C-alpha cells in the first residue's frame, strides 16, 4: 500500500478530516432540514420561500460532495450513515408543522451552527498548513453567511 504524501503529517490529516466530518454532518443535517422546509413551507409568501429554500438546499447538496471528497483526499473515510451523521451533528430535525417564520428563524440559527463548525475546521486546517481545506471552508463560510443573511432579510431582520 502506498503512503499518502500530501505534505501533511498523518496526525494533521486526521485532525483536519475529523473537523471536516463534523462540517459534513452539520451540512447534511441542514440540507435535510432546508429541503424539508422547502416542501412544507406554507403561507402567502409560499412561492418566494419555496424558491429561496430550493436555491439554498441545492447549494448545500453540492457542497456535501466537495467536503466528503476532501476528507477522502486527506486519506480518511467520510461518514456516510444516518447514525454517523446523527452522532456528529448538533442540528436538530425540522418540524414541518412550524409556520414559515419559525422555519426561517430556525434555519438562520442552523446556518450559525454550520458557520461555527466550519470556522473550527478552518482553524484546524490552517494550523496544519492545509490550504486546500482552508479554501474549501472559506467558500463554505461565504455561502452560509450569505444564506443566513438572505433568510434574515426575508424575515425583515438585519
């Protein structure tokens, strides 16, 4: 078996992959919730909210593959089961009975969770000198900050 030579030590790769696995799990939980709220949102703003949430879940869906592939490039296995994700995430399941305002407020909070997890992964990657993971987390931070802003603005908040 060939050794993985990325310029990072094994312990550094493991540490970054561990943090990226948390980002993957939080992102997957947020994807599921956003997609579910897209299906179940109701009210006079249905069409615009339905479309906004679709744009957001599609972005998250695309990022899941990038994050998992980065974990694999670091030589680690990406979590793939519902139980693995459940053990790694702190994002709770969505409730389709909520009204649209409560759904959006919850998604704003959850984007904040992913932002914190991504910042921790970025810090681990930066400490390891893993520029590729830093770049990926920077992209995800930008995307989640924008998504949270869009949701807050839709709610009439700053």
